[in-house]
C-alpha cells in the first residue's frame, strides 16, 4: 500500500469543508419550504458524512474499512433519496387532484354558505 502523507493543513481544510457542507445542508433542509430543496439539503448532509468518513480513513491510514462504510452509506443514501422523491411526487399528485375536485364543473358558482 502506498504511504499516505497526512498534512495538518490538508486535514484542517478537510474538516472545515465537512462542517461547511453539513451546515449548508442544514440550512437548505430547515430554511427552504420547498420539498425539492429539502431533498437537496438532505443530500448535502449525507454527502458531508461520506466526506468525513473519507477524511477519517485517510487520517488513520485505514482506507479498506472506510471504503466498505462508504459503500454502505451510499446504498442507504440512495434508498432514502428515492423514497423521499417518491413521497414528494405522490403528495404533489394528491394535491393537484384535490385542487381539481374543489373547482367543480365549469359554469357553476360554488357557494357553500347555505343561502
């Protein structure tokens, strides 16, 4: 195996990047009301975890364990993102169907006041 040189400045920059990507993901997830932007924030959160795993493996010179952990996290990430996107699509279709039923037939005024 090749000898990896761990420079403190590179590790420090790596840790700062992990924290920065995680904070951007948190901001996207909690600040934006759009579901697609929340999914993008979730994706950034999960990618920062993968980046942190790579950085830790590089720092400890144990890349084999980190590779297996990253494959597992990417698999879980793909499942979570796929389920979230499916739920968003289903919710949007349900909302559009409910809005079209509220409109009623054309030419009729909907007056539910009971008068």
